[in-house]
C-alpha cells in the first residue's frame, strides 16, 4: 500500500496528539489543519478541527469547532490551503479596535453566516470536524468594517 506524504504526516500528527492527550490529563487540546482537497480557490476553505477532552464553554462541539476554524483562518492561516497566511496580523490590536464586530463574530454567533458546512464525529473523548468556511465573504466583511484594508480594484457587484 502506497501512502502520500500528506497522509503519513496527518497520521503522525494525529498519533502525537493522542499520545499527548493520554499523558496530559484533562487538558483541552485542539488541532486545526487543512482538510484535504475540499477547498475551492474562489471562495471557500476546508479546515479539519480535532478536539481532545474538550471543555467547550458552550458544550456545543460543533460551535466550538467552527470558532476554532474561524480563529485559525483569521489570526494564523491554514497552511496547505489557498489561505496559508493570517487574514489579520495583530489579533489583539484588531479586537481592541473593532470590539463590537469581533463580539458579534466570535461570541454572539455571527460566525455562522460564513460557515458553509460543518460535519463531525465523536470517538471517546475526541471529536473530529471538517469546517468549510466562505473566506471570501469573511474577507469582504472585514474590509467593510475596516478591520483589514482592501487590496486592488474590485468591480461593483463582486
């Protein structure tokens, strides 16, 4: 059986997380990575979220996975996808300068308008999610709120 480097790397990372979880007690661990080739270059990006021993404040694993994926896309980037770099460079400054926008986005459920699909499964204390985010709509919202600057010329209607 031939496996790709990406597949081997994914299994290695997953095994490392499981070992760390077994040794760490009841700490929450979250791993976010690209979700294969399910993203399209125009508007969406798929992100895999693995949560171990989750102590999600809302007790809604799906919502926590969606927020983890949104935060990853906004403040870190998702290497291996069409969004490898963070959309926002300085998280603290952006949140301080646009508190109302980020409260609505990350605390009041505003993130849901950018989620195309979230599918998941739970095995013992680990939940596995694939979250597809419309990064183009999120980018446009960030530009309209003044969180990030627009780049280039955009025709009306796009």
